[in-house]
């Protein structure tokens, strides 16, 4: 009697279990489909359209929905889903590895320079940046989103130590400035919606190209503009590649964006990676370490990097990046 009752109960529960497994399989499929679109663009070396570029910035965190999809597949006993999930996790793990070349220059060291880049969020982090500059004593400072008030504050505070400057004045996010201990000769910079000044520095008798990066972010309906301005930075990097170059700032892009990797493909290298500081989030600063590195110092192969540090800047949603660089002669 007990056995018969148990069998009857099991038969009654079977429709509910089947419905539960179907729901779990649907949940897994939806999670896998969303992750697959983003990972597929990464495999194809394209950035796609909204919302793919936004999700690409946070590619490592897609391990979470992929992991939940794998769990749902197990609960649903969906074997195809299990294979799908394992493939996605393997691809994500592969792409988490740092992109771009590394290695040491062959020539002898000829000059040292410390570089700091900071987005001060419409000037709100200016006071904290001044404190950081005085503490860290960089040789060259790249400042993004330096509005009129920020620029007016930097001049009396830092001109004595940084007598050379190149700026694109503007309100809100449009203003940017390069401050330098080294003599600067102005260049046309890179055209963009937000200011991207450039200069040629005399670093202890050696010519070094300096270029501030601050392309538009990948906002909905503005992906083309974002891609175009990153492309302009790539063109700068590819031009006159025989001259030592430092390209630094808020790129609004991570290594998982094809448009950013195309800049690295010109031969520039991420200085933070050269020091072993891979994938250190720089934005948004309030949610670190749950963020993404979009602030970079890129250098040509003539440079090596000894140290890279990310600094909290009160008032800004970005962390500043400080890198110690060594310029090498040709081997």
C-alpha cells in the first residue's frame, strides 16, 4: 500500500518537476543567449551596437550570468545547455587574459619620467588632484574634464612646478590640459568632441610625443562617434611611430573593446600591464573593485614601466593612474 501511494504521489509530482525543469532551461537559454551575443562580438573582433559595447566593458563579470546559466542547466538536466555554458565560460576565461604586447626594450636607459593621468569629473576632483600631484610629483600630468574653474585652480596651484602646459579650454567635460616639467612644443592634438591636446616634450634632450586621450563614451545612439574618435587616436598612434610616444587619459574603453585593441595593434603597450597591474578598475571609483579599467597610459616600445599605481581622487568618479617610465635608446 505504501509503495503504491509513493508511486501515485511521484506521478502527481512529475508534471510539476517537468515544468520546473522547463523553466530552468528557459532561464539558462536566455542567460546564455545574452552572454553569447557579447562573447560572439569579442570573438569576431567587433564592438557591435548598443548594448554590446557597454557590456563588453564589463566582460569579466559576464562569468556571473554564465555561471548561473550553467547551474540552471544542471537543474534542468539540459545537456546541450551544459555544453553551451562550458564553452562560454572557457571563452570568457580566455579573454580575461591581458591583451597586447609586453617585454623590455633592448636599448640602454636614457631618461626617466613619471606620468599621471586623471579625469576630475567636470572639475569636481581638482583639489584632490592638486594634492595628489604634490604628493606623487609626476613629471607630466594629463587632466581630463578640466572645466574653466578647474583650469583657473590649476594655474596658481601648479604653474611654479609645471611651467609648461597645453590646454583645450572648455566647460563641463570639454576641457583638458597637459602640465609638464619638461619644455613643450604645441601640436594640433587629436580632434574630438571633448578636448584632446597634444605636445612634443623635450625629455632630457630626447623628443617624446605626448597626447591626451578623451574620446566620447559609448553612449546609446553615439556608438559611431565613440568608434570614430578612438579611430582618430589610433591614427595618431600609427603616425610617426619612430618617435617615442605617450598616449594617456580616459579612453572610455577597455581591452575588451575592438576599437581600443586596434590602438594597441599599432605597437603601443599598456604601461599598467608592463608592471603586472592587469585589469585594475579605474571607473566607477565608488564601486571598485566592481568596475573596469578605462583610464590608461599607453607607451611606445622605447619605454619600459617600473610601477603603476591607481589613486582615489575625492570628487571624481575615476581613479587616477600614476606610472613610472624609463625611456630607452635604440639597441
